[in-house]
C-alpha cells in the first residue's frame, strides 16, 4: 500500500515537472519587428481615401440594381488619383469592372504574388440612414476618424494597395517577381463576375501564384483570453457554406383534429434535435494553429494549459464551445434561418420546411454533413437536401509566404501577435484557391470587436492611423515578398 502511494506521488511530481517545463520553455512564434519608418503624405492620402468613399459602388443581390455609372466614376477616380500606377503597370478590365494590375518583375522564373481586395460595398439598410453619425457616403473626416461604407470593407484594401504602389513606383522600386493586384466589384454577392472571373482568366493563361493575400482577419483587441496584446489573425482557410432544406409533406386537415405529431411539430423536433446534438467540437487544423501561435504570449496560467494541450484538450474544447465565436473555430455550425408552414390559423399545413445555414469545418464534406443530419433527426419522412461548398484548402504556415505576412504586419504593428486562424465568413479569396499554392486572408488594421460589427452595419469607420498603417503594411508585404 505504501509503495503504491509513493509511486502515485512520484507520477504526480513527474507530470507536474514535465508540464511546468513545457509551459516555461514554449517559444514565441513571432518574428522580431523591423520598423522601417515609412513616411507618407498623410493629408493627401487621407483625402483620396475620403473621396473614394463617396462613390456608391453598391452590390445588390439583384444585379439589375447596380448603378454602374458610380462604378465607372470610381475607376476614373483611380486613374486620376494614381497616375504613376496607371502609366507603369498593365491594367486589364474583366467583365468591365474587375480590375487586374500587373507589375512585371525582373525574374520570370519566380512565381508571382497576388494582392486582392474589392471595391463594392453593401447597401445601407432602408430606414437606418438617420442612425449614422456621419453620412455613409460622405467620406467625412472628423476627430481622426474617416467615416463611410468601405472604410473597413473593403475600399481600404483597394486604396491602401494603390497608395503603396504609387509610393513605391515614384521611388523607383522594382520587384524581382511578377505581382498582380486584383480588385473585385461584386464580392458582397459572391464574386462570380469579379474575383471568380479573374481567377478563371489567369488560370487559362497558366498563371499560378505563390500566394494570394485578400481581406479577412484583422488585428483585434481583447480577442484571445490570457493575451493582453492585440492579436492579428491571418486566415489560412475559410469555412465552407451550405444550405440544408428539411421538407415534409403529408395530409393536413382541420386544426380541431390534429395528429400528435404534425408536419410543423416534426420539422420543429428535427431542428431541436440538431441544436441539442450539434457537430462535435475538435481543436484541430487552423483552430489548433491559432492557439499554438498565441500560447507563448499568454499569461502563466493560460500558457500552462495550452502548452500542455495533450492533457487539457478536452477542457480547452469545452471552454471554447461555451462562446459562439470560439465554438465556430472548432466545429461545423448549425443555424436555422427560415421556417415555412401554414397559411391559415385553423388549417393544418400539408407541407412544412425549414432552411438551415451551416458553416463547414475543413475536412467536413457535404455528404458527411447530410448523413449527420439524417441520422440525428431520425425521421424518414423528412427529406434532406443540401447545396453549397466545402471549406477552402488550408494554406501553409511553415513556409516563407506566411512568415512574410507575419513580418510585414509586425513591422507596422510592433506589439501585435500575428497568428493563423480559420475564417468563419466568406471572401473572394476562395476563388483564388484554384490558381494559388497558398491563399491568405488579412485586413491590416487594428480594431475592436465593436468595429467588426460595423462592417455591414451602421457607422462603419476607421481611424486615420489605421488607414495609414494599412498603406504601410502593403508597402512592407510587397518588399517582404521580393527578398
């Protein structure tokens, strides 16, 4: 008995020593910042961005509502505002409004790099115009803030890249590889005629990128528990998006003589089962990569847990599943969004249906999702149909490509922790997967969680400092990609 107790104590001590050693020796994955003190003509750059916001380049689901006069005016504005870019770089328009600039490098044996963005914006919801502190298309500048649609999503990317190009070209900088700058005009409705057409055109010409960088994650304050510094997340994949329809048909009848389980009740029961069951959470892939990169920057307690994930993984997963934002990083999500049934209060509907939106984890196929739903609801009379796309491929975090993005971001935002993550929303980046070895998603601005909600909402704005830092980032990433 005494030997057994001694042995258990020895095991406990050994485990503590090993886990403490792991926590104390975990190494930072952050490159040392190398600030280059890039000097910009701040006032002129801010004024050009302000003007860019005034063009109402709005995407509508109904394409007949597009006001292409505004798009034409915006393109003319770009040509007038960035004369050196338009004199020295090749510009091709695809489908009239998707813009592709090519900067020819000195070494044709190197694969090209692509920087992508989009200049269309979402509409302002009818009835909310009066809730804006500054008009959504005024480009107002007040107290160090630039206001309006596109200040974050995503004219800041288009204008930031062009500002960077204009500066580098006027300074005589020359890249050693070809560089493409690709700007979509319908990203907010899927990018079919913009980014997708760009990618298909380049693929037909045999162009393959070393990497493409599009919008995506940002540098967010108070993002990760245990990390006091802002965390910049670079999407290395984006979740798939699927629509599932549940449908049941059968006899209706008078509401005075209902069956115990009506069509509405059975669809509602199916949804309840799905919400109660959920897909299993699993800390793997890009979600796991995120915590490996931020763990060395955590406080002692959190560092101890994440440095010893092999022991604490079930606890970590349970913690992450408690919050919707973190749960979305480790499982396929289920979101019922539409329910159709019935037309009259005293008539049982003969048909009931529900629409569910799912965001798929990398590795979860559409067939797997459909089978999971059918097995979970366990009702043969409910028809399950699924449409959509699976998650994008997962890009490398070990090669120079990701490290170049990290370095460029750290050079500008020296205190930020830059880490890979799984993007839960969609972007044009998915279209470039077919023509690029790696596809990354990063918006180079430091913002709060409240700012994220303003991207498609009321009072979208960005600080002047953030906008100017975005320009600096694009200068840095161009240089880092050509070393």
